C-alpha cells in the first residue's frame, strides 16, 4: 500500500533537519538544493510505495526485489552528496574519487538528519557515529572522504556542532585530503556478512 502523505512529511522533515545542520556547518545556501530529486515522479511514487517509516524505502525495495533498488540508482547518481555518485567502474575494477568538501559535509548533515528522523526517540549524539562505524567498512568510499566523515561524526558525538564550523571543517578536510590520492582503485569485493532475507 502506498503512503504518499506519510512519505512527503518524512522527506520534508528530513530536508529541514539537513538544512538546519548545514547552517551550523557553514553550507546553508548549498544545502537548499538537498534531495530535490525525491520530489520527482520516479523517486517519489516508488518511495511512497515502499514507505516504512523507521527505515529507508530503498532498503524495503531491495529486500522485496532481489536486492536491486531503482530508487537508489536514480537518487545516488543524481545527488553528489552520496558516495555512490563518486564511484566508477573500469575494466573490472571500482574507482573511488574523493568527494569535494561541500558534498562530504552535506553527507554528514544528511546522515545526522536521517538518524534523527527515522528514530527520533532513540537519537543520541553517538547514534550516527555508531551506525557509520558498523556500515562504512563495506562502502566503496575514497579513504579521504571516509576519514573526514568519521572525524566529523566523532566531533559531533563529543561536542555537537561546536567544533564543526566552516573554518574548522575546511581546514581538517584539506589536511586529510593531502594524505590520499584523489582517485583510489579497488580490485576486490568488500562483502563481510550475509545478505538480509528477501521478503515475498
């Protein structure tokens, strides 16, 4: 059963929190464009169809359709704040490009908002960091981006946005970025656990 009004409420709430977070991290104007593709027909009607409330419709679509998500394909390849946007495939290998500072910072704002909006009563300063530490080892993400995101989420756990102002995050990003190549190449898969059971 489709839930268009519930889904609309959720994505508007999510965008509001992303923009609120982004204002504190110095990318307010940039974040005003956040997730606009979610309001387009392709993403909206499918996400409403697979709306669950406490987790992403992308996950719901995956476990119902052999793990493939057309929502994810459409969204991540049109929104540069997702690490999937910065991955490429070449001769059987995966290439991972470092996300620019603005998009990597938007990704942090996005994760914090999603953690809060899906389960507001359970949200704590460490919630997003714990989720990140559990899931990020299997992400096809450039090492510079990965280290920067973890640094941001750790700082958030310790002191909220106090140490995540624009000047501080840009300086830290440049410091981390200098340690790694702009594009990294991966030749082996990263699967570490079994897939969730499919739902008929």
